[in-house]
């Protein structure tokens, strides 16, 4: 079976070529605007709290990550304003699915406000208890495995933000074109997060 990380990276490369061919690569490459820079000290404290919830075998893996990978995790967490100390990733995905369905309904019914609001909620989904790492198989908790998160994040949340912006402008054709990219990103992300849903066995 093909390595899901390499498979996703290949998909990203193919998508980049396609986007360039239709003249959209520039919009994808533009950095997403941030309303305010995240408080890195608070994010580091939050990550420390997450690590304290992890079982020893996962703690060792996380502490062995490179500074670049830890920075990537902090950057991803910093894009989210909702962090939970109760809900699991499975519950977060139920919320994401509701927002996804509402977003698609807005696109299909030409309701730009519903589409935009739902897409933004999807992009700003909750971070579950313990963060994202405990819901991965241990074999992916390393620098190579976690490097894929950047691509997943842009494919799903980045495109959701682009869809919201398009809907705000009333360009529902562009918004509808992004639905497929978001869906593909979801499937690719599930390739490393998929498993028996529920509570993580790597949290205390």
C-alpha cells in the first residue's frame, strides 16, 4: 500500500500544476492574512499542558520532535481560537461535518452568507483535548509524518477561508470550485488520522 503521506504530497504537486494552468496559483500562494499574531508564549504553555496529558510513550515521541516540527504545530494551533479540554477529535469531526454540510448547502442554494459563515467555522474548528498528535498512530509521530500536517491544513482550512472570501465577494462559482479541493483535503488528512474513532489510547 502506498505511503499516505507521499500519496498526499503527490496530490498536492499535481494540484499545484493544475492551479497554475488555470491561473489560480497566485491566489493559493498568497499568505493568509491574520487579524492578530498568536501569543506564542500562551501556545507553548498550552502545548506543555497537552504533553502532560499524554502517556509516557507519546511524551517521548513528542519531546524528540525537531524545533521546526514543534513550531509547525504551534503555527497550526495558533490559527484556531477554540481549544477544548473536553471534546475528542471524533466530536470535533462531527462539528466539522456539520459545518461542511452547511457550507455546501449554502453554495448549492446560492446563500453566500451561509456558505461564508460555515466555511469560517470549519476553518476555525476546535482543537480537541490533548491537541492533534494523540489521535495519530505512533508511527506518524515524527518529523516526517507531522510534516504532512501543513499540507492538510492548507488543503482543508486554507481552502475553506478562500471559499469564505469568494462567497463574501458573491463569486459563488469560485466558491463551488473550492468545495472539491476541501473534500480532497479531508480524505487525505483521514489517511493518517483514520482509525477506530473515539478517545485516544495515548492520553492518560
